[in-house]
C-alpha cells in the first residue's frame, strides 16, 4: 500500500504544475500549497482517509488481527480492470518495483522542492550542474 500511495503522491506533486483548481491559490511549490488549505479542510482529509482505511480493513486496524479473515496483504478486493487475473505473480512484482521507485522519486521531489523553492518541472529550466575538477583541489 505504501507504494500505491507513493505513486499517487508523485502524481500529486507534479500535476499542479500543469493544472490548478481555480478556487485555490497555489503556493510556489505543491509543498507550499499545503499551507494555503484551511485547517478545517485538512481535518476533513484526515477523517476521510481514516474512514476509508477503517472500511477497507473491515474495522480491524491492528496488524495482529488485520488478516484473520484470510485476506492477503495488498488485496483490498478492488480490481475494476481485472489486472489480478492476468499472471498475478508478475503483476505483483511490477507493482512492488514501481512502488519502490515511486517512494524514492517522492523523496527526491520533496527534497528538491524544499531546497530550491522551484517546482520540479520548472527546475529543469534553471538547473545548473555542479562542475568541479578533482585535480584542481
């Protein structure tokens, strides 16, 4: 599940550079935009995500009893495209690898935005690599 959240997180960090909802004032970076959301909105998001987690786990939120009903980790019974029916071990491995890559990408994007205060795609226009010669040190 962490990989799935990271996949959505990377999209959430990059999408605001191309599209913004008109009713929101955007910050310089998506990270800065979090501070423009009223606290009531953040509480609504927290409660909504908590309710979704509670429902998806059938009310069992402790790791000790979460899988008592035979459910496997990562299987939430939601497969609208039928991807789980096609070579399941291969699809699970692909999801695992893409999720791990997304976790690394999310961390890199957040740090780039925090350090440079420039959105990620726009950063490529102003990026200047470090150049130094080890022989001249």
